[in-house]
C-alpha cells in the first residue's frame, strides 16, 4: 500500500480504518513500518590500476562482499529511525599461475539508507521490523546502485542475489556481545 501524497511504503497488515478515525473496534493494532526517503549516505570506490583496466577487455572480477545492517533513532522518544545497509565489496582478478595473490581490481563501500517510522510496535517486533523488514525494502535499490557503480567504473556489473535478512539478524543475535 502506498500513499500517493507522501510516497510512503507500508509493511504490515491490518484494517485501514484502525489507524485513522477507527472503526469502533478495540482489536490490537498491527505493527506497521512506514518507509519515507531512501538515499545514498556515503560511497567510496577505488579502481586500482585504472589505466590498465581501460586498455584491455572487461574482466569479470571475483568478488567478495560483506554486508551489515544498522538502525538508529532519529530523535529521542520519536518513532523515526534511519536504517543503513553497509556493503563492502572487493573485486579481484584471476590468480596468477605462479601462485601469488590475485590482483585487487576495485574496492567499494556503499552505505544505503532509508528513513522509517514505526507504529504500534511491541518490544518483540521492534528489532525485526528495523533489522529485517526495513533492509528488505532498501535492498533492491542498494543492489542496483552497486551494479550501476561497478558498470560505470568499467567493470562487468556486480550482481548480488537476494539477502536473507532474517538469517543475518538471527546470526548477529547469536554472536556474543563484544565487550
């Protein structure tokens, strides 16, 4: 469901009359996540040996990637949050036959962010809404940006598959706290 005036994306099911004006029903409100703006918070891209890159045919880099999700409250006692997807991607060429390390072709870090508002959220649904549902909404645009960025730099676009944000969240929760 999208509101044409505010361009908000809504996650959560429920009776639309429950949130505005009410239908007289006292049913518990459904947790809702509203997405506002999404944007590139920061980006860095470094192509190593770029002169050589543009004098030979395009190379399909062997890529490695790390991804993290972070959320922070915009203001105290407010339901507004900024959620970041941080992607670090390194592209390497083929390993030389002499067994030495493969040359690094590029390194990039992209922080893709979005503004979200939580409504009717309980303690149990707070984290999953911000660290699972919000990144699911941001990820398609972040993935496209990475593909466009690598293509514009002269490489074959880096296309990554859908990320299981629920599994990422669960694995992060199972790690011992750093202290």
